[in-house]
């Protein structure tokens, strides 16, 4: 199911009892964060603040903040429903036929993907209002945490174009508001936006940037997805919503944005200008440190007549972003299994804040198999950031962190079953001795074989006889135990 825009999604959330409208006046500085944090920790609803002090634009937060709402945002009953078609989509989304025969073979699949290609339209609701004197201070941008360096835009779709290939990139990078017309652009060195910026710097050219807020929530999610290189995020969004994304041309830069976005910022990043950005209370639950980042200059602001400002807060989990990470875990698991068929399941526990911990179950078939999986994962895209990888046998439920930890604490000999390697880490990892680089640990919590240096007999798990389990289940109501 495709939503026309964010406001249709809000209406459906409200109809399903998943949204609360707050009419009491609130402050965009800290107060909204404290309310949203309490609601997130209580696994509560989406919130629409209709009376934000000093602004006439309501603020939407926690819209993705549950498994149900995350599935609703993608138009499915279960997030796993999206995963069923993902391998076929990825196989052809960036495939270039090499011969006429290849083209003939691909035609049916290409026709399916072609249905999702973004399309340009003449007008869009995102340009109903063109601000004559564009100012970022007109937007209810939150200051989230007490020691944040200022107000941060936290749910932006950031649009850039590769100067070499002409391909579009859409990512999500926080933006600290410096003044009426400039923000920081928090491009991590490993991410596509930073690579496009570096290419433009080498050419001595500014990087044109459009920032869209809102639209179909599938587009917002697509901006966060760890897609393989060359896959257009808007094509992926079309696949998610089973309908192409309509785009309109920006007014002051050569870029297109979703026609039904709530608010659009147009501008550029200068190749030479950098400013201190941060600190910022981040999804690790700690303040990320201040550092120099590129500066985004606003050349235009357009919006709907009755726009909503979508935002999120990050911090100690659970928070809204945890459910976006859960969607990534489930949607991209089939791709991982396609490349590593022995993988049974994967889980990124909230406590690991996405990139710090990966739990993997496998069908183990040879000595050292768990170590092979660890090495493979560290070589796959953003999995390189995984600081801990725990591998268990196929009969262990990795969605049950307690069960995994039981296996770790009982099955692991620390000297034999841990592997420590050095490599790249996420820039937010404050524990590393230097930025972007440090050590990572793999833990083999599988049953050990003689050929893996364990000559002793391996004990069996304690399990009740199936017939007794069935008997007790059948008689349970007779026992009088509530």
C-alpha cells in the first residue's frame, strides 16, 4: 500500500489508535524530547504536537516507534512480508544486460522493476508555499538533549547527485542549525553522501543538496536502508510502496524531490567551508563528540500550506530508530542468506544500537565455520562496523537475547572461541582508541567438535519428553494454576 503523503499516514495512525494529538502548548527545546522519551520507553503511541511555542507548524514524532507502526509505514501487516521479494528486486535493480539474449531473459523482471521507477511531475504539494525570505528559524526544529550544541534536524532525506555517474543518492544525516540560513551536514566518511562531497571537492565545485521532510514514510525509511552501491533509494522506495515516487524539480538547484513532501530545503555545500558541529545526544545513548563537518547553505524553502514537521529523537534505547533498524534486519536478511546460505537467522539487539552487536545462527557443517561467518560479515558493507558478532547453532533463537547469552556464557572457552581483529568502526564508537578504527570481537558460541580442539564429550541440552509436554499442556486447566 502506498500512502499519498505523510498526512494520510497520520490519519491512518489516528484511526488505528496509534496516534495521540497533544494540544497543550509545549516547547521545542527539550520538553518535546522528554515527553517523547517517556512514551518511547513505555512503548507508547505516535505523538502529534499541535501547539509548539513560537511556531504554527505541528510536530510529529515516534511515528515509526513500534513494530506495528513500522510495518504500517511500509504498507504491510508484518515487516517480514517485505523480505519475500527483496532478493529478486536486488538481482535486477542494478543489472545491466550484456547481450541481446540477456535482455530477452531479463525482460519480464525488468518490466516489474520499471513499474517502480520514479517519475517527474509538473506540480507538487511540497511547493504550495515558496518562502519569500527563507529562514530555518520558521521551522520547529528540536533541541533534544541538554548538552546538544543546538537544534538538530533529525529525520531528513538528503538528496545529492554523483558528479561522475549522475546517479542520485538519498541518505539520512543529522543537520545542526547554525543560523537562519546554514546547517551542519553530518556526512560520515564511510557513507555515500560524504563520497559525493569529496568528489565535488576534488573538482572544486559546490555540492547541490536538497533536503525533504515527510512524504510517504516508505521514502523516509528508504533513505536509511543499507542498499548495495548503485541502487537508487527512490527505486527501492517505489518497490516498498508498489508505486513509483512522484518527483518535482527544485526551484534553485538541479535536483528533484518527492512531490508530496511536507517541507523542502534547497541549497549547497561549499567545497572549502567547514565548521564545528556537535556535540549531539546520539543513538548510542551518549553524546557524540564535536568535530568539523561541511556547511549546508539554504537557497530556498518550500512547503505545503498546512505542513507537518516530522522529527525523531535518538538516545538510550528503546527509541523510534530501533524499529527502523528492526525493519532493516528483517528486510535485508534474505540478501544475507542469499550470499551466506548457511545463515538461519540474524538479530541486531537494541542494546547494541544497530552496529555494535550482531547475533547470527547458522547450520554448522565444518570446523571453524563460525569464524568463516564472522570474517564474511565484516567484509560486507555496513557490517564492517559490527563490534561484536556472536555465532550460535541453528536451534538457538537469536531473537531471544537471553537464550543467546545462555549459550555464550556456557558454550564459550574465551581463549579458544574468541577472535579479535582490527578494522574500521563507526565514527560514533567512543570506546575505540582512535576515531573510525579499532578492534572487533567474534564469539563462537556453537557446540564444539573434537576437530575444533574440544576432545571432551559435549553435554546435551536439558529437554522434557515431548509426550509429557503434550500431556501437561492438555491438562493445564485442571491443575488450577493461574
